[in-house]
């Protein structure tokens, strides 16, 4: 993996985290959004594989939606644990 791929995935993770934060009403910083988006992509991919669907497959709209779903799940879980 070269530096360009890493930058693209950081942008992808940040976008997924930001959109998930927008949906859930969570207002976090850029670094938190990137972390939530990247971890959310793993969670979303895992959940989709459990459902018999494909997970994150690359830099496309389907993968972004999967990452957003995972980031939303992560945000909800973190909120539940903090209460």
C-alpha cells in the first residue's frame, strides 16, 4: 500500500465518520471522524458478511454506505457504553 492509498482511505474514513456523525447527531473532530469511519468500515464489512453480503470492496458508493452503517453502529455502541 503506497502513500496515495493511505491518504485516500483516510479521506474515505473521514467522510464516512462525518456522515455517520451527521446522521446520529454526534459532533466530533476530524481525527475522531477518521477513526470512527475506519473502524466503522471494519464493523460494517463484518456485519454485511454475517448477512451474506459483501463488505467493503473498494473506494465506491457501496463501500461508503457499508462504512457509514458500521460507523453509525459504532457511535450508538459508544454512546450506550458511556451512559
